[in-house]
């Protein structure tokens, strides 16, 4: 019996209009009635998940959790001001990545626990994320402003709709040694993400399971992209939705017939939890 389901949000739980399909909502409610915990696992900050938590009846609920920042932060929904775990990039590494992104003319996200700072906030990125995160535009050429604000950089990501450009950037930064030891992943077919060493959704899932006294074999993880692969691989059952990347599909023990719009998450829950 699976006791904990960790599920990615964008392109997995949410449809292309960023909503939860009704079939998925019903399946999650039925699983929770059986005592199964449903935990969103996202690369985004905790506060950006509020609408999803409200839709699922999880907002503010004690003993319910979110895995955010790609596994780096675990939060009890009833006490978001005091995360159970946290993380940060080394300041010199964060600075070097930021300067690389500026030099390459990319759109850059700088994540802290409090804000998401956007450099080169392109219109196509604005239309994709506006209203879902606490965005602060910046034209600063260094990250000195983060320290002055009393914050630390949790992660950095580069955005481009040209995935070949992002893959080339990853190869070049790896060759330079800049990303050595970092957890580097792709998400949403538009992001190249740089996380602190050992920070990934798989590690976040296993840490939450440990805290809850749940055996890893009793966990299920559902996702669609490379940043989901660590949790798909770590879970007792890893699931990729039909629209998942090849990397996620290769890691999964089950691939749903339905995509994120048709309720792939519900399909997995119905088959392995409710049947």
C-alpha cells in the first residue's frame, strides 16, 4: 500500500491552463480518504503553490506538506514561515552563474526563500508565470543586492524557449568546471536549473518519508521532466505521465496512457492506490 504520493505540478498535476483536471481532483480526494498523503513536489517556491493547495483542500492543513525548490525545502502547510529543511547555493557559485546568464543574454530567475528575482523578464516568460510567483524585476549586474536584502540564493535558473541553447549552455558550463557538484536539471521545456549539491526532488521525497516514518517502498512519485527523475527513481513506484520527456519515461516503472490534460495523475492513483 502506498502511503505517500509526491507529485510534480506543471505539466503533470496541472493541465496546460494550470488547473487541476476534475478526474485528478476526485482521485486525490479518494486517496486521502484512505489515509494516503498527497504532497506537491515542485521546483517553484512554497508560496506559489497556495492556489493548488486550496483546490485540493490542503492549504493551511497541519501534517500536510509541500516539497519545493526542487527538494531543497520541505514545509508543513500549517507553518510555512518555518520550513523543516532549507538550502542555498554557495555565494561565489551563485554570482558566477548569474554573470554567465547575463553574458549570454538569457532570462534569469534568482530564487530566495522570500522572492523570485527576474533579470531579462521576457514577455513570453511573463505570460507563462505572471500571477503564480512573487516576482521582482531586477537590472542589477551582480547579486550584491540579495545579501543587502538579508537573503540567500536558494537556486538559479536560466530560461529560454530554445532547448538547444540551454543544452549547449549546460555543456559549456560543465566543461568550465563551474557546475561541478551541483544538481543541474531541466524543467517545463524552458528552464535550465542549478541547485546546490545533493538538492533534488528524490532527496526531498526520501527525507520527508523518513520524517513521517514511511518506508521508501511505500512512496509513489509522479512527474514529467528531468527534474522529476530523481524522485521517480527514488520512489517505490515512479510514474511518468504520457507527455513526459524521454528521460522521465526511461526512469519510470509505469507510464500513464493519459497526459497532464487527460488526468495522467488520476490514472496512476486509480490503478495503484484505489483499485
